[in-house]
C-alpha cells in the first residue's frame, strides 16, 4: 500500500480553536519500507513520526507512506505525490525517521535534498537532525576532495 493522510487539529487547534484555519505550509511526515511484509516496521516509523508531531505541537500535517518500495531511487508513489506537493508550495518541512527513509542512495538523496532546498522545504529527522546541513557538509567535502585532486594531492590514478 501507499497513501497520504491529512491530519488536522488533533489536540484542538491552537489558532483560537478555529479548526478551519490551516497553516500556509504544512509539515509532511514520510515513511517507507522496502518489503511489504514489514508492517510492524512501518507501524514503528509511523508511531515515531506521530510522537514527533505531538511533541512539536504540529496540529496539521500530511502523512505519506510507501510500503514495498526501495530507497535506491525516488520512483515511489507517495514520494512522487510528496514531491508534487512540495512543488505546489504546500509543504514547508518534511520529517522522517532517518535519512535512509528518504533515500538509500547518495545521488538520490542529493537530488531530493537539492530540490527541497530550492523550494525552501526543511528536512529533518525525528531526532532533530537537519538534513539540509548534511547536504551542505556533503558539498563541502566534495569541494575539498575536488580541490585536493586538482592540486595534485589526490594521489596517483592507476
């Protein structure tokens, strides 16, 4: 299965009780498992994401789930729908259990993170790790490696 669930005002809205008032941009919670028989793992991820929503006071959010889809590429139904919502300006932040839920391939993660950065969408884990900082650290490392190689300090190629 895959799907999107919109949750609004779980614990009574903090906007003066106006349940029709939606934030300009919503938080998206995304989770996935590569194997369909891992429902327990999906449930665990979902509970961690819902706990994050409750602890951070997020009243309205989108919940995206892909079950049975590999993280080696971004070709997943709920991921695609989340990317469309990002492009439409509906999402201001995406929260995941860990970086591997977005992508298990570095190039796929970098592609996704660069799109998020361009669209002003924050990326973070339930533990508060800012995934756009990971993107910037990767860029810094790549630039240093490229500079070292260009300066002849990259070692001999065989």
